[in-house]
C-alpha cells in the first residue's frame, strides 16, 4: 500500500456520488504513495439532483436530464503538481432553470458541455425565455487548473444571439435583485 509501483484496477465499476449514479468500464489508481486516478466516467442523471450537490444559490435546476461521458486523468492528492486532464462531454436535454436573483426562467434548454484537456466549451446551448429563443456558446479556458488555484480568476467568453428578442421576457433584470 505504500509502494509507488503498485496499482489498483477496477473493471465495470458502479456507484453513486450522493444521488448521481456513476459507472466506469476502467478505473486505475496508480502510485499508491501519491495516488493518480485514470478512469472513464459515465452517468445519466436528473439535473434537479444537482441542486443539493452544487449548493448554488443563483441557479436552480427545475427539470431535464444530463448524459455524461468523461475520461479523467488526475491526482487524488489536491496539492499534487501533475495536471488534471478531462476529456469528454455532458449532454443536456429538456432542461429548465431558474436564475433566482432575477426570477428569470429558461426552458426547453439543450446543449453540450465539452471538456478538452483543461478547457470547457459550451456548445449549441439553446433556450426559451418566454417567447425569446436564445442561442448561446462559450469557452472557459484553463477551467480545471484554475478550480484548484484560484476559482475567482476564472473567465468565460460568452456569445448570445437570438432571431427575435422580446424585452418583456427579461423585465426581471429591471426589478430589485432578490437575495437567496
């Protein structure tokens, strides 16, 4: 157990992270002195289950499903200098969220979150806010590294377009911000 040449391999793993089911075809933990995890992670889950898991006070997931297929390679020791690499995607379907500080509800959301090494790409995210259809995409560079170093310095490039904008769908932005 204290040998950096030892390795634990699990095949056809299944379990739960809180209420989210997770499966993997391969889980390898190498270097038991400074453990390193390499795994393919898969899950199909209810997005509303993320509310308790994330503790987010601004966005409430009301409905929808997520399909996760991720390859993860990273240290199990937080202070390790070996870079974590995440590749794969999370598909979102039939999602509805409430942006609680302004009580703005986005419905009929679909899209993909694509992880490439350290970066996150939000692709083809579409949503309805009242009668307005929003088409969005964005990028968060160095997401994985910055989560551990300084999450407050994360920046996102975000693009929003619409073929039709009804300003009354966003009247909540003119009201007093709600505290949550």
